[in-house]
C-alpha cells in the first residue's frame, strides 16, 4: 500500500479519536520528521535515518493518537497508526507503550499491515519533545532497534 492510498484509511481511523478529545486544539499537535533507528544488527546494512512525517495528538496526559508515514529500515515506505498509552511518569519522563499497526515491511506479512506493541518513553517540553522506543527483533521479519523521534509543536 503506498502512502497516498493509506491517507484515507489513516484519516478514517484518526478522526473519530480526535472527536473524542474534550476540546480539539491544533496547537497541541506534535509534528515529527520520522525518526533515527539504532539497529541491534548494525552489520546488515539497514537504513538508520527513517525520515517521514508523523503526527501525535494528546487526548489526555496518558493517551495520545499517532499516525504517519516514513522510509523504513528496509528502504521501503511504511505507514503507522496507533495510540500511545503512557500511564507512568518518572522524573518528568512518561513511560508506557504505543499500540497500533504498521505496514511496508516486505519480510513481515508481505508488506501488509500488522499489529505492534512497542515500549516507549516520552520526554516533553513546551515545544520540543523526544520519543524513545524499543522495537523488538522478530527473526527473519523485523529488525530490532532503539528509535529516537524528535517532535515539535507550535504551542504558545
């Protein structure tokens, strides 16, 4: 599925979630340019710079909707849709996981959508933030990594 064909699907799933938000404020939207992956199998020639475009919108302190597209480690286009669940906070770092789906990985379900549960930490200031995630290795399907996703929002 290419990125343009995925946009209606992502929008159809994301918009009802935004409707659940108490009061939608576009200044709360985090925007990211993809992420950097530090792969555990660094000798496999994988793409570490996974550029793209992603969005994250907080529904509360614990729940955030997320959707986006990026150039994955296999040098293919991937899309994602998910819900961050970050119920714990330690020294200002929110901890939890993102639950959602991804596509575009040729060795996993022939590039089709698959579910994922990814442990995540989020560090956020007023305008800048950083998501750090642990992507587990799934032998012969998905290469594991520690990912770093810089994000920005145009909050006053």
